[in-house]
């Protein structure tokens, strides 16, 4: 059976009410409007900046002939339902983190982040210079979508906990929110892992439905109020060394756009990607200091915990290698990361360490 037809039929059959509630894109006086559903609550720090940057870029680049009608999580579909909605043509495009959808295909994780994977600069090297974008498109076509990265958080924190994590055994029975292959890794250490949208995290922590969570970094986490419900924060984590966000357009819709509008989407996404990286990193340092001043206790995972993460992550990453496109994407990402790290580790890394040693 054709995979695209199957996915479209399945999603439409399960969401007919949603489909009928969505207005078709409007065309008037040469103007076209696309509906974009998102995984995020409106105004969510950092990620919503990327949404707005992308949507504004498209309007500006096209002189207003292509508009993006942005819908927050829950306004048309739930935050974790956007992939199926766009695949089936119920919405024109989404903005989300692709690793939310590893149930559809585990290789989607590489276009957000994977455990012990690429930092943000390494990801950009792979995506724009070493063929990552072409693999993103190839994977998207399986689901009737055209993918582009359109946001970048940089390195994410290791998480918020009610108590310190001193050994790997502390994960046994821990109810923890972490999506993607990182979540599968923590599950191997004995945690009960959940994938929750941002809008549900604070409440879940407040009620004890979860014992801890990772979100993004100090700035976004502070805005979400995680310091109000957890005392212990680990700024460095294994699971998201550089997390990209994506804009994905229904492929039939994308192919029906003019070449100029297609290009506007691609360029707007690339700009939102680099802009978002700057915004997160500009805000994280001051936010971390505010958290510490407010009483948050910061910690570093022990080498024992890091080693346990590493062993479990290797098992998770290897477990999907029987899938041909997953193996192709993983091998490409690893080769690029290895090649770029050979230079970065001997230049930038040493320079930053010496700068810190001399000037603090």
C-alpha cells in the first residue's frame, strides 16, 4: 500500500471533525494564506519567537503575497497532533520539534537532536553543508511533507528534579518527562518516561504526576516556572546538545506553490533557525543567574551517571539500525560530526578553555 495514501486515509478517518473545522487557504487579489499549526502555547518563550520570526519573514520576503495564519497548540489540533494533521492535509504546515514524532519514524529525531549528538554549530554544518537538508526532505516525503529546520535552542539542560541525582540507580521508578531518543535512553535506566507538551509540564510537576522534567534551558524554563516546583537543576545534559525546531509543509500544498513562495519558505526557515539560536543563548546566561539568586540549586551529573547515559544511549541508537533510512541518516550525521569535531576540538574548544582560564 502507498504509505502516503495510508497515512492520509488513517488521519482523516480519525479526525473528520477537525478537518471540517479548518478553513481552506484563502486566495484573494493574488494573496495566499497557509494555516500553520504548532506544538507550542502562544507566547512560549523562545520557541514562539521562532514561530513569529518565520511567519513575519515569509510575509516580508513575499511582499505580503504569502501569509501564515499561525495557530497555537490546541487552537485547531493538539500540540502532539500537528504531524498527522499536516501529513493528511488537514493543515498546511506545522512548527514543532520533529523528535516528538519518533513514533512515526525514529529518524525524525536527528532533525531535532539525539543523545550525545551534534552541538548547534555541528548540526548547522551537517544540515547546510553536508547533505542533512536533503535527507530531511527525503524522510519528509514518506509522510507527504516538505521539512525545513526553523529554530535552534542550542544545548539544553539536563533537567529539573525534586531531589539530587547522585547515581544511575536514582532513575529507577522516576517519573520523568523527556521526549525523543533521549527519553528512550532514560527509560533504559529505569525511569517511567512521558512525552508531555509544554502546556502540561508545570501542572504535572505540581500534582506529582511526574517527578522531574527537562524542558529547554534557563530562560525558557524560568518562564515556564519550573523553579517553583523543583529545587534541583542540572544545566548540562546528554540528550539535547543542540536542538533544532522544524517547519513542515504538506507536500501537495508545497508543490502547488510558486517557486518564489517555495523559496521564501526555505529562506525564512533558515533565518529563523540562526536567529533563534542567538535569542536562546543571549537570554540563558542572565536567566541562569536569576535562578541561582532565587535559590535554585545547580548540579553536575557524576561521571557514573554520564557513563550510564552513554551505555544506554548506545543501545537505543543501535536498536533502530535495521531501518534503512534511519541507518542512512545516522551514518551521515555521524560522519559529519566526526569530521567537524576534528577541527572544532583543536581550535574553538581549546581557545574557549584558555580564554576562561585567563579571563574567567
